[in-house]
């Protein structure tokens, strides 16, 4: 196991290298013709399967999808974007298992519309409703999860979320926000920063960051870890010197103080800054793909009802 503490550089806890597989901020729906679908595939010529060339080799792919994004209840990318774990509805799970047996197919080809994205080995656990695809090139399953989430599929993996102490504020108010990490099997290190967007006028500025490691829900608890805050860039970080801890349930990592400007007006969105400003790593110092939770809404100068109705 790699010592995560070795990622310390220039007094800061975590390298700012971007996570494999960037997170798409756009959550708009894909058009019908761009729907994600999955077709059975095999290396053996099979009736009603089309022959294609994939990575320089012959592959045979079913003419019709075994299931589409509409059949996927949740999706998660694992191992640096090389594994896709999906939970399907019961009808799709049964249909897939039956078709795979009949065709002797051991792979699934993923498509967006008519465009082939990738092919990976198929394994299923009917009892738990899981369909797992393995053998993607690094980051490919991250891309598929991005596309599935845009079609309304639930994300069941790691998440970083923000909770504010109120939803309505007045110009000049101080707002407190806590950051939580959840859905991580083993967390060895983290770095978080906030960003504020929206509003019709003025601003909500981040002016302080702290880590309260005495809280019972602090992610590293009493375990030996380094905690650092950077008041210049308003970021916080924590790193275990070896090993890691589970962070399945929402676990606290840092607190921020935000100030509402005197001329602020409208609804502001408070969330974690993605990319290289918020990073998760496992016990081997490898990046963990994550998604930001829903933005915390802060209505300034308008009632909450008016803000929601816009």
C-alpha cells in the first residue's frame, strides 16, 4: 500500500492533478436520438449480430439493444473508470440474462445513438440486480456514467456535497456552509473548495475555511491524519499518513464562512468547485471519481417561494 502522505508537496496536502474522468457540469437531458443503449457482443459469428471491427479485431454485435438507459436504475464508475456497475430493473435484467445465454455472448457494446462508444466484458448478479462491465480503457466508464446521469439515471458512487445553515438571507448576512463526502469505500485523502454562482446582483463571497476535527461525523475521526486549510485559496485538505477510512454515509470534512454583499439580490448556488480544486484519493493515492451534490440554494432579497418559482 502506498503511503498517501507522500503526496504532500510544498506544504500542501494533495497534488492538484485532475481526477481521471472529469465531471460534466451539464445535467441537461440527451435527445432521443442520442440515448445510451447496450447491445450484446461476442467474438463468434452469431445470427442477427453484425460484424464490426473494434480495436483492430473482428467483433459481432447484436442488431438491437439488450437494454437502454431507461432500464438503468443507478450507475457507478469504479477503478479509475475501467469498470461500470449498473443496477437494472428486473425486466431488463431477466431479458439480458436470457438473451446472453441464447447467443453465447459475453460482452456488451455501449452506444450513444448509433455511435459505438466502447465494448467491455459482461458479468451479472441477478440476485442483487447488478450488471457489471469490466475492461474499459481508463476513464471510459466515467464517460458512460456522465451520459447516463444526464438521462436521469441515479449516481450511486462517491459524492461531495454542501449544506448551508439557511436557504434565505439578507444583504450583509454571514452564511455557514459544511462540506460532506459520501459513497467512498476507502478514503485516504481529500481536498475541497467552494464556488458560488447565480444571483441577479452583488455577490456571495467565500471568506474563511476551517476544519472542525472534534465533530463526531468528521471523516477521519480520531485516526492519525494531517489537516490543512489554505486561507489564500480558500481550500481545505486532509490526508491519512497511511491507509484510509470508509466514508459511505455523509461524512463532514470542512466548514466555510460566506458573506453576502450589501447589494446582493437573487438566488445564488453554493457548491463544491470541481476539477482540480476538489479531489478525492484512496489509500493508494489514486484518484476517486466523484460528483458534486445538488447545489445549496441561497435566496437573497426575495422570498424562498419566489426563488424556487423562477
